[in-house]
C-alpha cells in the first residue's frame, strides 16, 4: 500500500488575484533547487489518524502556526514516486517570513558519521497562479487546477 500524506493548499486574494502559500523543503538535497521543488505544507498520515487532522497538524509543524478556516477537500493526488497526497484548500493569510518549522536530523555530509539538524521547511512564499505552477512539485500541480475549477470564475 502506498504511503499517504495529507496537506493544505493555503490561499488568499490580493487585489483580486489568488495567491498560494508554498513551502520549500529544508536540507542539503533541496538547497539549490527552486523550480518544481516547492510543495504545499504536508506530511504523513498516522495510523488511524483523520486525514484532515493530519493535514492541519503537518501544516502547523511546518509553518509554526495553526491554520483555521473553511477546509474544502480537493482530492487525492498520486505523486511520481507512488505516494498519495490528500489535499484540502483553505483561505488564510499568514506571514510567510515568520514561519518556524520543526527540525529533522540526517547524516551530513554523507558517510561522515556526523548527524546534523535541518528545518523540515527552510522558507515559505506566496505565489500567483503562474508562479505557483512553476514552483510547485510536478505531482502537486493538479491541485492548483482543481482549486480553480471548484472556485469557478469568481
């Protein structure tokens, strides 16, 4: 059975234009990657955990702030690696420059025997739809399309 993650497509309107909050993964692998490297805040769903509760928990862990609002289920999205991401959209306006992510540790440099800590998310940003389409991971692009389709032309 594929791994399952849950996450939030956080959006706001600025001057009538939708913007989407995306997060950039921390750690050395992602340090120099930008285009097609950003993600919605998301993470693994615990055993017997409610999917929406997992999405809220993961967003809070990655952003350092609880997200509240009217959560609308977008759907399930199979990622190129096989993982399934269940996503909800929610309107919220948070300060992307004030995020505080949880940390993870890994051996760095590889095969050095040294463990080093890195933030799970090293930065966040608000992006217009065209920018978000370039920044977001390929497997998550359909979330933007589904969001717009559900919103209609408003």
